[in-house]
């Protein structure tokens, strides 16, 4: 089947900025779908019936017209956080034609004179603001697609709370059109409560002396987490995550998640990683919610319940971490049965009873046992001595392919 669906990127300059191919597609279309603002940019010579997107948003009406000429309007480049990407996942490539215009990101980079390869692009359109935390680093340059006119003030507030008040913010409104406007402020002195609904925010992150500056590596400082004492400590956490070995797109089960530190740092390793934290205690569930937002991974899925019952029906994981509950009947068995072929299972034990369980599992299934013991120098009168934490026994298993 020839391409029946054309996605046309249209900028603030409207129809005048479209090329010949885009104009021909609009003139030949039997129906044109887009947002009200985009449809209003079309001239009267475009005779095809026009439809706005339904609420809640759905592609069903467009997909139901397969085989008839349909035009979809999108802002700028449809494949950059746009409807083009959504359609491309459901329409075969040979049935889809995408005609992009310059994206707001390209225009913003041009206005700021920032090389795009040195910029991190984020979208807050129907996405949580907390995701920004993971990208705030001294010297980083961010281009942020705003959800609405209140987004710049919310971004400035987040930066101030993180100790990045000196950061430079530039709001670029209506890029490429006659109403284009630029607003420059520091996050510390931001006083604009509302901007134009259509805006992009350029941020040059600059840390104050009191800023929370977190590394990209695993093993974040224990102080980065709120916890009730049930926390996999920094050095053990780093070793555990090295054994779990996160890879792009993989899913982790964090069983008995505590404050969620293993799942959180798994997610921070790559934007496409996914994780489910299973925790029965309501107080710790609240800690997980706080920590996942504060550390920039609001996509962490929190499941309330006890293993193994709570694990039924979940998507099979690529890796599993069991931080507590290895002695609970059925937990190890269920986790091992649900783990994908080639997946990794890492379980940590502190008590003798849980250590005996891991020894028995190693005897039956193989794997590698590691004893981890960490000591820190602490004062003893006028001198210092070593204070040892409880030793941890770690079992690492790889499921045969």
C-alpha cells in the first residue's frame, strides 16, 4: 500500500513556511487532523474537512482511515517528542510520509548559539517535572520543552531548591513566528509566574556552594536518600549494581525494596531502563516515592505487597535483586522461575539463616558467592579505630539461555 498518511510539521510561520510537498499533501487530503492552533494556521484554499484531536487523546480515528489520504499536522519536527513518533509505532513505514519543519529544539539551539550535540533535550509535556533532577549537573546545558506557561517558574523553583540558583534561564516563546519573544533571568531571581503556553526553556546549570551535586556513577552517598535504616549502604550498593549490570531497556525487580535505592540507581544508569520496586511497608513506600522524585526517576513503578504473592502477573524481568526476605518460602523459587533466560539474580544476606538459604541455592543452581565487609575509621578517645559494618553475603546467579 502506498503512503496514505502524511504528517506535516508546521511552524509558527504557518502555511507560508511549508514546502511544495507539504502543500500538495494538504490539498490532496480527504481529512486533516491537528490541534486547534495548528488548524488555524491553514488558509481557506485548503478545502478538506478538519478535525481536532479527541480528548482523551487517541489515534484510533486516524488509524481507522487506513487507505484514504489523511494529513496530520504537528508542531515543527513531528518525530521529536511529537505525534509522528506515536504514529510510526503503529503505521508501517511504507504507508507513512513525514515532512518535518525545523523543530523548536533546533530553533532554540540557533538562538542560544549552542551546538546541539552538547545539549540535553527534555520534554515536560504531560511528563513529571521530577525527571529534571537527573539532568541537573554543573555546566550542563538543557533545552526543555514546556508543558505550559507555568513550566518556566516550576523549573526555576526546582533549580533553587537543588542549590542551582545561579543557573541562567532563557524562555523562548513562539519560536519562528511574528510573536517570538526571549526572556532571560537567573533561577535565583525568577519572578515570571506565567509565560506563553508555547515556549521552550534553555537552562545553563550553575551550582551554588550549597548545591546537591550528584555523580552519574552508582553508589550515591547514603545522605542522598531518606530512609528508616533499611538502606543498602553505599559501598555494598555499588558492588550489587555492578553484579546486576543494567543495560539499556532492561527491567529490574527490586524485591523488598526498602527505600528503593537499588531500583533508583538502576534507572539512573540509562533513560530506557525500567524497574519495579516491591515493598509492603507503607512507611517505606512513602520513602520510595520521595527518593524516586528527588533523584530524577519518577518512572519507577511501586508495587505494594509482599513477595512472592505480589510478584504474580508481572512482566518477566531481565534482572532481580532480593535485598530482604530470601528466607520467606517461595520467594527465591518464584523469582528464579520468572527471570528471563540469560537474566541475573542477585540476593544479599545479613543473617545466618538467610546465608544458609543462599548456600543451599548455590549448591543446587550454581552461581558465585561473595562476602563483603566494610570498615570505616571512627574516633576512639584520642585515637581512631576501625568500625566494621555487618558483613554481607552476596549470591550472583545467571539463568542459562
